[in-house]
């Protein structure tokens, strides 16, 4: 009860800050739109696919890309908050430590899902067709990615406490995760060794699951597998980050 | 209100262990302004952060406002306020928004939180800028907001870590007034400072800290008296030797040395010694040119206890 109340309190504050300065949400939408307008037609031609089918492959890919890169870097904001003393001020109050994390991560999840919904709607004129239920399930996959990566990003930020250390680390981890998930092109075009490596990447499963949903196959095994894999990893990530928040830090 | 026994903390930095706090025993009474004086790196902030539940002590016990620091940090948090050295506001929101959020983080309901914020804005005189974003505030305004945030839940004890560092003299005086007001409202104030005059003017009692230990403790006046008494300089042109001979065997004179055209005396209490000095010299017909009383400063205390001047360290 107290956890829910405190989480809501922190979430409200964070959401207010986003709405007051929504530039990052807008940037988050514009970047995938570039891919949609400037890379989508190329993909369609290269794969010799009809428009609807090309965008069914392509849109879930850029949504996962947005989920990964839109939330993996949220730790930067936390470092600014640490520097301003906001986190320390919260830590001397009896507010729930888990709420300090969840309130922020929920803000990240909500912004991401809103961005994803806008991009999905804007893709419809290109010939994308997706059922509402399937789309909502795909957003659940994206939401799990967002929750997992934002929690991980906060935990890493609490450890490093410096933007200079955070940026290279996140890029070093983030780029291979992205490339090995087949966001731009399905991994079925990959050579065997690369496809084998990609199988160990949970985000590759997320992309496959989302593509199955956008193709109207919610019963495909990649859907429940992606939800299960991401669910377990999200629990671990939140647990880790919550511990970092609760632990005394210098 | 605050009792500690043997509070200790070490940090590991580059494979070396630094004993930041090496056994601090404290006893602070209710309604007191208690000052922690010492140079940077003495362990003041570390002690304060332990008492404010931000870092765990390696050893020792502490009871704050009736709650045990180790066994019940949650209860300690409810009963204390803490204002960090580096500030605590977020640039993109207003002081009023920060005050309401802070109250809400203490579990206070929304309507009550708004009322408390309004009261704090009034009593700390923040009205002029409370609805502007924090990024527009001056250093002194920010500091007042920080303190208002620290006491929004009406704690019994407030910890202030160097609340006047970096402020201009006027803002400093303003902050002293706020601190005295908090005491008059019944709060116990625990303040750290490296300013001698601040400890002297503001604090009811002072503990001097150096290298993680308390080297002296008492009221500023007691400390100064205990260490060196008062200093009296007597100017007697041409009669310095005679004056020295006359005064050297007086019972109230602790120490005597020649000083230019006169003598410098260390006495127990200047107020009672001065008339006696005057009588002694007058009785022997020594013509007095000047007599001056200097109170020893807290710096003299620090110098005696550590062999260094606080200003140098």
C-alpha cells in the first residue's frame, strides 16, 4: 500500500517533469520516423516485399530499437539528480526505496508506450495493418524491455556516478545488443553463426515475438517465449536496481 | 536528544583504509544549537551522514530523538530533518512544488502537505520567489529553501551541514536568524561549520573535531576559558620591567611575557583580573598608558588541542 502510494508520488513528479519539457519524448518519436520514411522504402525494395508485409517486419523492429535506446540511457538523468542532491533528500525521508526506482521506471515505460503507439498509428498510412489485441500485446513486450533496461540503467548509474563513465559503457553494451536482435533486418537473413549468437540475445526473442504479433500470429511460440524471457530478466533487473537504491551509497 | 557512544566509520579508498570517524561520543540536549567545528576532512560530514541514516556506522551506538539508529533507522528518519551541504532542489520545479513533494514523501496527505508548504514559505520568507523555478534562485534563497525542505515534517532534530558555506555576509546573517528561530520553536539544531565566528556566535555548545575525533567540547565560552584564560596587554612605556616584577607573583596571573612597551598577561578571567592589575600598578606608582583585554578565540582552542591553527588547516 505504502509502496503503491510512494511509487505513484514519484511517478507523478517525474511525469510532470516530462510534460513540462517534452523535448526528449518528441526526439524519441522523430528518430524512428526517420527510419520509417527514409529507410522503410529501401528495405521494401531490397527485400522485394509488398508494402504491408515489409512494414510488418520493419515497424516492430524500430519499436524494439526505440525501446532499447530510449530507456537504456535514462541513467543520465539519475546522475543529474544525484548531483543536485535530490536523491539524497529523498533518502533521508521514510519514502520507500523501491518506489524511488519504480516511480522513475514507470515514467520511462509510459513515455515509451506512448511513443510506440504514436509510431504505430503513423505507420498505418504506409500499409501497416495490425489487430488491436496483437498491438497491445506487442506493447507489453516493449513495456517489459523498457522496465528492464531503465532499471538496469539506473543501477549502473548509481554504481558509476559519472556521465563520462556511463556513456561509453552503455554504448559498448547497447550497440551489439541492438545489432544482434535483428531490429533492422530479420535474423533469418543472417549467416548461421550470427543467427546462433543472436539466439542468446533476449532482445532477439523480443523482436521475433513482436513481429509475430504484428503479423497476426499471437499463438506463435516466439510470443510467449519472449514474454517469459523478458519477464524473468525484468524481475532480476528491478531486484538488482532496487537493492542499489536501498543500499547506503556514499 | 542525540546520544552517541563510540561511533566509527572507515572508508576504503585505493586499497588504503581511511578512518574517517574514530569513536565519537556525543550528548546533545533538547532545544540546543550544537555546533560541530573542524577543518575540511575532519569527519564532520561523515558523522552527520551516519546520524541522518545515510551511511551505516562500522561501530558504536546512537540514539536520536528516542529512536535507535542501528535497529530502527526508519523511525529516526521520521523524527529528524537533514540538510545536505551541496543543496537539494531540482532546477526545473518551484520551491512550493518541492516543499509539497517533500512533505508527501514523509507520508503527509496532499491537503496537509500544501498547507505546510504555505506555512514554510511564510516563515522562511520565500513568498517572493516560491512559485518561480529553482534555477532562478540566488545562493542564499536556495539555502533557505533547503532548510525549509528539511523541517517540512516538523522534526525534533534538524541536521544542517555547513548551511552558510559560500553565502554572502547578509545571507549568512539571515541564515543565523532562521537557525535561532528553529531553536525558539523547540527544535534541536545540529550544525557543522568550519567558521569560528559562526560556532562562536550561533552555537550553545560546540564540539571541535579533528582527524575523526572530538578534541574538545563545551560552550564556546567554557572552551575558550578552559584552554587559555583571557589575555590582557598592559602598556607601560619605560616601566615594563617594573610592571613585570610587580605582576609576576600575583595569584590571578597564569602566564606573563614582555610585549613591546609593556607586558602580556594570561589570566583566568579578564573581568576580575583587570581591576586588580590596575590597583597593583597604581599602588606602585607605575603610570599606565593603555590596557587591553582580548578574549581567546576558538582558534586558540583548536591551536592548543591540535597544535595547528584552524585557519591554516
